[in-house]
């Protein structure tokens, strides 16, 4: 992995409506991208309105490649292929 990768653990996502930090609530694949879903953890915001989607190109997604629990990470810290656990 090059120095141009991205790790979603290094991001903070704030809601534009309530100005609180959102929590990672979902993961999916779309074409060549990994899609992370963030939502507010409060009763004020409607997730259908304030939900945030962050799309990261699979080749640049360090988090999915390194963390075996995120479908595509490498086992024991090895680099995965971004597709399935090794």
C-alpha cells in the first residue's frame, strides 16, 4: 500500500444538522468502492435525512485491507485484497 491510502478510522464525520459527531453504522461494496455509512446517535436527527455515505476506492482503503473484521482485510495484519478474508 502506498502513502496515498486512506484509513476511515482517521476521519471524524459531523452532522450538518445537529453538529454532533456521527458513528460508523454500516459497510457495503459498490463497484470499485467501499461505502461506509455514518449516522447520528440521537433522537433529533432522522437518519434518512442526515445519514452520511463515505465512498473510498477499494485500492486506497487501508482500513478494509488491514482489518480482517471488515470483509476484505488481511489475517493478522497482513494486507488483504479488499475482497474477502485471506
